[in-house]
């Protein structure tokens, strides 16, 4: 039976998996989990995945959550070109280094900027406090500096001359604040050139299409206003807002 990926393209890890599967023509069935509508808390999804978040891979009776684990599973199951997750020890370690670092750094900071701008008013009744937003923007800036100076340096891609899953994961993360009108690429020509290379490797049209929902800010606001499930999500977001 065909693998299923349970995804919401508003989520960077879900977008990364979607782009990977689509660009590499991996056969799978797309199953939407609407995170802002709280579908991750539905009984059906709960039975499938106790973590109550997307992405989730279902391959027959085998169920896997956590985006980097799913990416590595797909790389090995679908025998993709070596450069995505190189077999050579030190190059693979470079990919692993980025994947290990990003969770609490670039991904966390870019997502926090997005959530503070999008969710604070509907959940807390006011805009995010300026000092909190400024501190998060500063964290994001430091992560972007590290991506440029430590991971990318003067190479076309994180591991060298060819794209890997590290570049894919980084690119979808940095796109997240664009959904709330903040551009992390501004004033960063090196990062912008790298993003354009990543888009070209994956397919510019595909990347743009994957980001349509994120970049439709009026659609996002609409979703927030007509959202009966929003209060259910409050406990999850309070940790970002405290």
C-alpha cells in the first residue's frame, strides 16, 4: 500500500517533507492535518499518533513521527541520490550536525517570530509585547548569522557543492516569518543567493506552490478570526508567549 504523509503546509517540517517527496517523485498519499483547526487532537489522529502534531508518516502498519526521522527513513527506503544524505562519513556528519542544531535554534526562533505575530492577539487579546518580539528577532538574527558563518561559509550549499536535506530543512524554516510580513533574507545577499539555489534544485514552481498558504496573510488572518478551536490550542502556545 502507498505510504501516507499527514501534513499541514503551514508547518515548516511538513513543508520540508512535502517538497522532498514531490521533488524526488516519491510515491505517497497526502493527508491533510489542519493544525490551526485542531485536527491533530481528533480521535482518529490521536489513535495514529500520540504526539498530536504533524508530520506523521504511515507506511502500512509502521507509523513514524518527527520530521528529521521521517526524512532519513525516506532517504533510505527510496534510495535517493547520495548527495541528499551522503554516505561519506564526514559529509553525513555535517548534515546530522545541522539537523541536530536547528531544532532549538533556527527553526525555533523563526517559528516563534511567526507565532508571536500571528497567534498572540487571537489567543491573548493583545499584540505581542515589543520587548518579547525584539528578543525573539535578536535570537533569530543570531541563528541566521550562525547559518551563514558556520554552516554555509563560502560554499554553495551546507555540505559543499550539492544540495542536501540540511539545505531543504533550513530553507523552509527561514521562510516562516515571511507569513507575518517579516523578511529574514533582507540585507543578507549571501543567504538570498543560497535560497535561490535551493529553490532551483527543488523546482521554483514547486517551492512557491508549497508556500502559498503561508504567504497568504489575509487568508491566515481569516483563519484566525473564524476559528472555534483556537482556545484548545492555547495551552500549547502559552509556552511561546510567557
